[in-house]
């Protein structure tokens, strides 16, 4: 599609045309694309704004980086903020401090899940551990379970012992779902403390927790 047609479609009242236009921008250079994406940052359709956020991750410029920060700070839809976080992570090390700040400020489960998925564990194990601990301290059970599951990724890193300490504490949670996820995650750790905790959880009063300790053994 020619650029002039893309520009026309970007201003179309039909959201399908606008979405198609954003998709077609993948064929053009960042210097041309980013200003056009900027024009749709405040589109009334959240899906269009999500596509804009995605495009700003692939068409990287200084302006695009700043636009992503703007979306993260001001967009009211968590889907858009989560997509913006994914795109921001594509900018590498310079994005890490912004992602950590967003994780601490935005309690939405999808945004937090997106950030955990976007962080390279092997490159930033200390930061990853910090985010998991923060997620576990929150009130969203989905984020808490995800944080516990993600701690397993630290089993082969210098943060393994610290991650295991967090898991051992969570094994005493009053929430059955948390204890069950701990049981699953503990199997990643080759440590006597992990084995002892699993043996204890195998005697848990909740059958789901007991079942979790047996997964992979049958």
C-alpha cells in the first residue's frame, strides 16, 4: 500500500481501515512511521492504541521511546499499557528502570504479567527477583501466583538462594492456591530445603496442594 493511501486510511472513520494502515506501516522506515503512529496515540479504540504501542516497539527512535512512556503514564486502558510495556522492553537496558517503576506504580495484573514476561532473567536476575517479591506482596492473586511461578526461573542464577527463601516463606501462606504454586515451583530447586518443604506440603490439608507436589512424579 502506498504511503499516501496509508495516511488516508489512518484518518478513516472505520477502525478496520485504521488498523490495516498501522499494519502496513511495517514496510516503512521508523523516521516515517513514528510521526504517523503518534497521530493515532489517542484513538478512541483501545485496540488501535495497542497497535500503535506495538509499532513503537518495532520502529525504534528516541521519539518512539518517549511516546511509549507517555502511553504507559496516561493511557486509561490496561491492555494498551501492557502492550506499551512489552514494546518498551525491546529497547533493552535503558528501559529497565522505567519498567521497574511501572511495575511498582501499576497494580493491574496484565501490566505486571507483561513486565515479568518481558524482563530477561539471565541478564537482570536481581531486578527480576525484586519484581517477583513486589508482585507477591500485592493483593492480586493472579499476580501473586505468577510471581511465585517466575521465581523458578531464578533457580540457576546467583539469586537462587534468595528466591528459594521467598518460596519457603510463601509455603506457609494461608491461601491454598499460593501453596499449590509454591509446590510446583520448588521442583526447580536442587536444594535440601526445597525437598523438605515439598515433603511438608505433601501433607497439606488441601488436596490441590498435595496434587501439586506430585505433579511430574507420576
